[in-house]
């Protein structure tokens, strides 16, 4: 009997022990009752939720776009499938919503008995026509500048990924062969742009291309992805004898009422041959790049190099046109290598100019607007 009694006691003790280890309670056996041993009393429980956009909106949200949402717990658990999402106070089916008009959307969510405390504000833009975006790169360079091939190489790398760039090589610094800094393609008018460090690559006439440029080509390429520029350009250049006629059209997809919107039109020349100093490892790392091909070289500006004013009352779907007639620049070597770059700038909130859009065209082209 004693043996049987001892056996029963042992069985009960084991049962209690195993029961404690397999319990679904929040206790952890250390007496703090938090379920995870950190003493905060919350374990993995969800105590708050937030709603966020889960679809890509890098290029903005426009009327007619479908947006996807996700509901996340404070412990980073995705509870979207078990939550109810509301847009402007009305519950939607599932987690997607198709916008119908421009404006602001207030998005909230509820999971079990927990609701979002801060609504997600979603701005929806008017779905006017959008134009292919071309990035302007103004490369301040010189044949005497040993570090300038670094930017030339970076531009070549960008061209391998996109053709949506308008490159202008602005050569400086001296036109006198007997002086230091001599460059046979020097463009004196660029002095007013205030660049004194070479190389300098201005992106959309605002920010500088981050050094080292060949390692930062995404800074350029990423700006061409969205294709949602609010204005587009179309250029028609023609040549008759020594006379250039360049027609530039600009179409606006939204009302423009800017105080300092300007048009810049450049004449460029490719395939100009001259030796180039090289202190870089690019192009084989040789110190002199003999008979180096210089492209996109600025030969003339048909406008003020800082831009000519545009009317400040351009409205949606209006087209601004201007035609330039001029002689071929006297410094041009081969008219077959000429091209035109046009771009329109505005001022940002700090008063600095930036290019809204640009375009490059060759003589004989008759471009149309690139509307998306």
C-alpha cells in the first residue's frame, strides 16, 4: 500500500510539473507574469496598430490610381487580413482603394477592438497629362582639368541606362593658348554662372552631382523613372546654308503662375577632338588622353545663358512657342555635329533655379510632345 501511495504522489508531481511547462498562461516561471521575462507585462500582445501604404507611390498618387494599404501591429505583425480599413470614414472591402478624384484621403483601420489613433493622410493629385522627364546635366569641364574625365566617364555610364538626359559640356577657362587653363572650347559667357571648381556637374541646374560621380549614377537615373514632368518640350531645328532656325514648343499640364520661369536654349557640337589631361584611373589611367573626343560642347546660347523670361500666365494644356533665327556659331567645326538642348527652369523656395524639364534635338528633327 505504501508503495502504491508513493507511486501516486510521484505521478501527481510529474503531472503538475509538465502542466506548468505547457501552460498557455502569460507566466514564465520567474514570478513576473509577463510571458517573456522582460518584466514589461506586454509579451507579444498587440496594443496599437498603424496603417500604411504598401504599394509603390514613388511617382505620386493620381486620380484613378489604385492604392494598397497594410495594417501593422506595434510588434511589427501584419494584421491586414484581419483588419477593417476605412477611407474617409467608410469601410472598404479588402485593402485596396481606387481613387476617383484629386484631394486628401483620411485612412484609418480597426483590428479586433483596437483602432488607429492617427489617420494616414493620402494626397491625390489631378491626373493631368504628364510628360517624359529628361534630366539636364551641365558639366563644367576643361581639357586642362585632370579630374574632369571622371564626370565624362560617369555620363557614359548613365547613357547605358537611360537616354532621358540632356548633357551640356561647358568648357572653361582660358582662350589664350599661352596662358594656364587654356581650353580650345572655352565658353566665356558661362562666367556669370559662378562656377569656379572643376569638374562641377550641375543636375537640373540645381543640385550638384555627388562625388564620386561614377559611383552615384542612380542620382541621375532615378529622376527619369516617374515620367511625370508637368511640362513637355518639342524642338524643331533646321539649317539652311549658314542660317539656323530653331522652334521650341512647351506644353503645360497644369496652371503655371510662377514669377521666374525661364527658357534656356543651347547650341552644342559633338566629336570635337583635343588632348585631355587625366589624373584619374578612367580611360586606361594614362596622363594625357590623346585625341580625346569631346561631345555635347556648348557653342552658343540662343537665350541669355541664365534664361529668358516666359509669360507668367501659362494655363493647363496651353502651348508656348518661340522661334529663334541665327547664324551658325563661328566656332562650330562641323554643322553635321550640331544639336540643340532646351530646358525650362523655375525657382524653388530658396530662390534657386531648377529645371522642370528638358529635351535634346538634332538638326532635321521635328519633335512632338512626349505625353504619358
